C-alpha cells in the first residue's frame, strides 16, 4: 500500500530526541501510550514500524505507525496523537506531515467539542474517551486552543 507521508518530517522512534534531556523521559511513556492505544484495536494485528513526528514532552506527541492490518481496507500507515488530550488515530490521506496531522486532530476534536457544548450528537465525529458534556467540551477546547496557539507554530 502506498502512502503520501513525507518521511523527511519523521524519524524512527529510536532516534527520537527532545528539546532538553528531561523531555525525552517524558516522550517515551507517550510512545508506549500510543502503541498500546493502537494495538488495542481489533483491526491492528501488529505494529511493524514506529516513527516520531513531533512532540512536547508531557503535553502532546504525534507518532506515525506502519501496522499489519488484520482486515483488508485498513490503512497501513496511521498517525496517533497522545498527550494531555484524548488519544486518537488519523489516516494520512490529507495529513502527510506530523504538523498537518496535529492540525487535523485539533480540527476534528474541535468539531466534537462544539457538538458536545451544544448538546448535539457526536456519534459520527472522532471518538473521544469522555462523555460529551459541555464541561468536558470546555476542558478539551482549552487544550486544543493551547495546541493551536503554542505547539503547532513550533513546527511551521
């Protein structure tokens, strides 16, 4: 299966580095969280390759995984976003770089937060691991605003 991922924007996780020494200690548990999150889906037979895209230790990280799908029609390459946010996976179709993956994540989660705030159904939106209440939506939107204002610009 072909992918449109720009591999010049990621590094194998073994080469993952942080801005400072302590940050790498915060990024490794985030990698584990991303791997466990993805492996929990019944359509993921195994993770074959792992790449680090971007991250701020303890805040957010974007990883790219090549998986061995259990079923046809499942993408081989997926982004996984983890951190002080609900975890999510994203296809690479419209997000060839980790920055675009994070921007897509923020956009999709913002749609969820808007629907939850307004009491609208969230069934057809990105899955979020909390109840769709206005309170949860407000907490999520605050984190998303931080990502857009402070993290995304670091990777322009």
